C-alpha cells in the first residue's frame, strides 16, 4: 500500500494552503480536512497490516551517500509507529474539524490550517523515521511549527514572547540531541536505527573519557553518554524538569493547537523517542535511572503547581507536564509499553480537556480565568459532560481508559526494583493530587453560582457542532481506549521487558491507585463545593507553600536572574566593547585613515604654479644627482 | 689663447640657475617671465659657444629659431598677463589659485 | 686680451642676471635684463657670431624688452612684494645644482671634448651672415617656414587674449 501518502497528504495540504491561502481564505478547511481524514484512513489500513504481521520499510529519498554516511528519508512501519500514526492522525483530524468552529471568521484562518497541516506532516515523518537524522530534522520541524502556531496571533507581544521562549528552550535541549547524534555516528558509524540497534551489544562495554577536552579523566560508558545526550532533547521537547518552563507560556496559542501539539503529539515526541530507542537505553542502566528520576520530579512538580493556578488552560498545561513525567518515569524504569499506553490514552483525554477549555473560552467570549466562571453546567451541557469524562480519565477513575493506563504504569513501576518502588509511591501521591486539581477545575468552573461577567452572562450557549462533535468522539475514546489491548499489542516491540506487569503486588497497586483517585475527587468536592471558604484559609495557613506553588516554584525568575540577565549583560558588553569599539572602530578607522591620507595628499594641490615648478626643479635635481653619482 | 669651452658652459650654467631660482622665488608674473628669458639666453650662449668650438653653424641656426620662439612666447605671455590683470587686478601669482583643491 | 673681454662680459652678465632676480622694482629688473642682453650680444661678437649679436640686440633688447616695459607701465604695478614663501628651498636647489655643475666642470673641464670632424658646412671661408643665410634657406628651410607660422599664431593669440570683451565689459 502507498503508506508514503500518510505524511505526504498533510504536506500537500500545507503547500496548497501556504501558497494559495490568500485566495482560498475561508474555504481553507475544504483542503485541509479531507487530506488529514485520508491520512487517518490510510493509517487504519497500516494498522491492520501491521497487526497481521507485515512490517515494512520504505526508502523515500536518498540525499547523499559519502563513505559510511548515508543520509536518506525513509519510512519504517512497525507496531510502535503504527499506534503513534493512529494517535497523530486521529487527534489531528479532530482538531482540524474543531478548528473550523473555533477559528471561524479569523483573518489568519488559512494560515492556521496550513501550519497545522505542516505540523501533522512533520510529526508523522518524525514517527515514521528509520534513521536518527530524519528523526532530528523533523524534531526541529515540529519545534518550528510549535513556534509558528504559538505565535499565531502575532500582533500580541505575549504570544510572540511565548513562541520565542518555546523555541529557545527547545533549542537548549536540542543541543544535547545533536551531540548525541554525533556520538551515535562516531560510535556506530551509521545513523540507521537497524544498524545501531544491531550494534548495541557490541558497543555496550566501550568507555569514553568525558573530561578529555579539559585535560581531566572520567571514564563513562559511551552508550550512557549517548543516551543522556539524546535524553536532553526529550527533556526540552517533552517539557521535563528543568526545561519545562516553556509549556505553560505556550498556552498563548489558540486552544486547538494546545490540544494538538501540547497535549497529544509534539510533547509526546520525547517519550516516543525514548521508547523507540529502547535497545539503546536498555544497554545503559545509569541513563535509565536518570530518565526515571527526571520524570518523577516533573510529575510531582507539575501536580503541585496545578493546584493553585487560576487560568484553566494553565491548569491543564501543568497537568500535561505532570502526566508526561509519568510516562518518562515509566520508560526510565523499563516499562516502555506501559509508558506508551499512557501516552495514547492521555492523548485522548488531554486533547478532550483542552478542546473543552476551548469550548468554554469561546462561549464566554475569550474568558480564561476560572474565578470568573461558574454555573456553566446547565448552560453548556455537552461541554460539561465531556469535560467530566475527561477529568475522570485523568484522575484514573475506575473503568476509564486513564484508569487502565495509569494502573499499568504504576504496577510496572513497582515491579522494577527498589528505585521503581520509591517512584511508584510518588506516583500514587501524585495521582491523589491529580484527581484533586482536575476536579477543582470542574467544580470551580462549572458548578456553583455564576461569577461570569454580566455583559456576557446572558449569551452563554453551546458552540457549533464542529466543536462539540470532536468532544463527543474524544469522550468515547477516553473510555474505550482502555479496552483495545494496547499494551499487549506493544509488548513484542520491547521484548525483554514483558514480565513486569503481573507480579503479586499488582492488585494492591491497582486498588490503591483507585482509592487515591476517588479520595482526590472527594477532597475537591469537600473543599470547593461544600465549604468554599476553605481554600482561602488553607492558602493563608500555608502561605509559603501556596506562594511557591502559585509562582511555579520560581523557575522563571531563577532562570531570568541567573541565566538570561547575565547573558544579556555579556552580550551587551561584547557588543559595546568589541563589536562597536574594536571591529567598527577598525573598519571606520581604516576609512578615517584613508580620508586623512587623502587630506594630507591634497595639500600638494595648492593651485600655485610656482609650487609645481619647484616640484619639477626638485625632480630634475634628484635625477641629475643620481646621474651624477653613478 | 682661446677661452676654454668649459668657461662658457659655466657661465651658461650660472645664468641658467639664476633664472631657475628666479622662476621659483618671485611672485610677480612679469619678473617670472623675465627669469624665463634669462634661462633662454643661457641656453643660447651655450649653443653659440659650442657652435664656435665645433665649427658647426647648426648651433647658431638653433639660436636663431630659439630667438624667434622666445619672441613669440613673450608676446603671448604678456597678452595673458594683461588678461589676468583685467580679471583680478593683480599680477601676484599667489592670487591665481583656482586650481587649489 | 680676449680673456679680458670674456671675463668682463661674463661678470656683467652674471651680475645683471642676479640683479634681475633680486630687485624688487620691475622696471629695475627689466633694465638689468637690458644690460644683460647687450653684454650677451658682445659675447656673441667675441664668438664670431656677429649676425646673431645683431639679431639679439634688435629682437631681444629692441622688441621683447620694450614689450615688457610697455606692459609694466601699463599695469602700473606697485613694487613691494616679498619673495615667495618657498625661497629657502629654491635657493637650496640652485646651490645644489651650482655645486654639481662646478664639480662637473672641475672634473671634466679643460678637455675640449671630441670635435666631430667634417662639419656639414665649411664655415670659415664665408662670413657669419652669409654662412647662416646659406644654411637657413637650404637645409633648414622647413623649420624656417614653421617659425614664421609660429610668429603668425603668436600674433593672433596675443591680439585676442589682450583684447577687451566684445560687449565692452571687463571680466572683473
């Protein structure tokens, strides 16, 4: 089958809309939506093919071959890629349809569609890559699309700043990624997955001296270094600690892209990468521990911050960050299948939550602060009920997809050794917090008396079907996705680790997780519905903790103080001292010297004939003298 | 005893250099032209001396023509001076510096 | 005897030329030049170039100098002007050249040099005038004609340059 079309259809959509968007304008969805639906259909076919056992590798285009270096574009379809394909095309299709209603009447309508088509293309090519370089190229490409889309409303300075921040922070991570790439090539002499995976066993024992450039000596396993460097990229892309600071600001972009990029697809690229490169990571227990710990830190960090945020999109953003931490933690503990399972279910219910936020925002004329909401459950029934379903999935309420995937994850973590057990405890505590804050959002935004701005209060109504139908579809998926048997489907990909999920403590973990979820919901109900004055009292009692949570643990402030300001100062000094004084000074100095020389020589032209006559006489004297001497 | 040729050459050189220095020193255009006449005369002396010494009349022919040309040059030069004087009411050569940068 | 004449003429010539350059008043300079011209003519006579001596007096002293005097008086010049600012350099130039000439003469002087044999004209038999005329109208005819052309051009040029503007205004 022509599976190359899966990414190429969105590319065509991007090109057409990019070039002709100015004339197509409001009809842009007629180009974009069919393309992505077709892509989805083809993905389903690919899935069926793979389920039957046909893997395939297609080489699309060879760019250059030089010695051992072979740079090409290729497509590799196996079980892991095909579930990602389904996720990306499904969510992309639903977001495309949603956008028809959300961005209706906006001047940048066609541009928006062209960018999300470009993003879909890039993400698909990333997932389908069969070599490191292609992975990296499209890694950057999705980062670019993120920048373009966050800054879609480019007249807003805050949007532009957020887009720049996202791109730059990502770039910091990508720096490590590039170094990892280079090291891969240096170690394995190839950038193909197949060749590298085949050579891991051999390379596993080699060491390298990481302090060589500064004359020191510290021998570390080469594979560990590779894994850590590549993981830096994942830290940036998947908003893990410490490069998580861009994700909340990315909420400046329109809500559909928050759903598409910052919930379901782009941020999951990091998790996907770790899972894809499982053979590499398996060879380096040290790197895996680092990955797991980083994931766990992020998981707790996100949850603690989400407790106090008042912007509904930010709450969901920090929730995303926290759930990504879960997934990374799982991969770090060897439970790749569980991590991917959670990735898929999370894609469904998080996209649902974001789109639900979008629905609320549109209904309230772009109001995002939950303190000015309330009483919406009767006015926006579809939105409300789908939102509840999504929140239940997020909290891990029994029988939702989120319940199954979170359980799988925690059980796998618990059976992964002592580190896994410690982190699993943190995971359980975070599950409590997760349930609490997600239902805090539900209760504050939808229940209780209406605190909506009186001007808009009478006009609140459910948005158009183009927006509500995707919500319904996603709600169904949020429940149903748990019953598709995804982990069993994926396990063959990660063969050595299939044993983890079925130990003796499994049942206990599952019960504990469910209890945590229900406790969280009950707690939120108590605090926000029954006794609404409690939150303020708690905030007063634990002032410091509240401030730290509200201000995102002061990460932005710290980065600003210790990294950004010094860089600005250094750059400014370099500019003034070197660029202006030395370089410009030299260039201008040369010009000035020549001008002075010209002024000096000009004095010869006095206009007086006698001066010239004297010159002639002197010349004659010189010649005669020379003649005389010789 | 005939006078050695070198004496005439010396005399000619002296007059010539005097004329040269005059051209370079004086600021009155007329005096400059007079100094040029000096230089011409010096060369004439030289030619005649050599003509006599080498018994070749060609030297004197040249003097003849040099004389002619000197006359023509003086005529034109003085006409120019008159025109200059009409323009600036001065014949101080320092005043004519339009070609200054 | 000859030497006496020579030295007299030579001294006066040298002195008069220095005076020409040094005197402030243009009339005095012109008159010094006049004296110089006469003595140059005398020198020519000692060199058996009588015709040239005559021509020198007529043309230089009689025509050229008179022209100069005419112009000087026409322009009614003041006579106080300093020497040009570059006079030290010029004096140095002159001194160097004089020095070189003196050295050259001392080293090589005395020797009368090679006399090219067989001059193209046998001069001794005729007088100076006849000798000159003979050569002038035969061998050097073309330069002679050209010289007359030069004079013609100079005449026309002088007239035009010195003429007042046709419209009657001066260039002032």
